[in-house]
């Protein structure tokens, strides 16, 4: 018997420069932790750190 498995390819999300700047500014303010910002904006904490460094 052959087993069929459906493979779903995840698509990369593309974020606008405005969205990245908004998230970076929130990270710079340091009112919330990276984990909290990550949940709020639905992005990985590493992305927030990267955008923050690019913004500075």
C-alpha cells in the first residue's frame, strides 16, 4: 500500500519598510520585551532584533 503525503510549501512573508520601522521603533522604546513584541506583531524575535539594528 502506498501512502500519499501532501506537502505544503510555506510562502515567505514580505514586510513593508513602514511595518519594519514601526516594529523597530517599538523595540527601541523598550516598553515591551522582544517576546511580547514578537507575539503582538506575529514575527520572530530575531527579525525584530535585525530590523532594530538596521534602523539604528
